[in-house]
C-alpha cells in the first residue's frame, strides 16, 4: 500500500463541548442542593396558623427553642445569657434587626415568655413567631 504524499494537518483547537457539559451538570447540582443547605437542621414541630405570611428577607436572626428547652441562635446552641449578649451586640450593629422565633408547639409557655421578656428588654421591635400555614 502506498501512502499519499499529503501530510495530515494537526487539529490544534480545543473542544469545549465536554467542558460545557460538565459546567451545566455542576450548575444543576448546585441549584438543587443550595436550598437544602440553607434550611435549618433543627427540627421543631411548629404550630399551625391560617393567616401566616412569609417574611421578607432583611437582616434577621433565627431563635429556635426545641421541645427539650434547648435554645439555638442561627443553628448554634446557646445559653440564655449568651443569647441575650449576642442579640444585644447584633441589635447595636443593626437597629432594625428582625428576630424570628421558631418554637416547638410543646415548649412550656413560661420558657417562651422568658425569651419574649429578653427580646423586650433589649428593645427588639421586629419580632415574628414562625408557624406552619395550613
């Protein structure tokens, strides 16, 4: 067999189709997992409400009280004294700070009143109690 005298030209272009495929797959994965990451891992059984409305995004903190009486400040367990100091510091930095209270429906009322008293002492005016809408 005789080879032709023509020399084959090398392909020097980069094929970006596989790169585009990988980037699109990663984009879809991040779009699906981001809302799951942003949700809290603390499970509380919220009371039901008929007239609840979603809260607009602003500078807010979440205070969660579990059925066992454990208090969390944005997914971090804290004592009542630490909670008061942290909220005071944040309220000084952001005067319009919004507090969202997530409480299990079986939490004792006196524990909720104690927390509400702390918020009132610190001058928190934007307090919302989270509920599950029906």
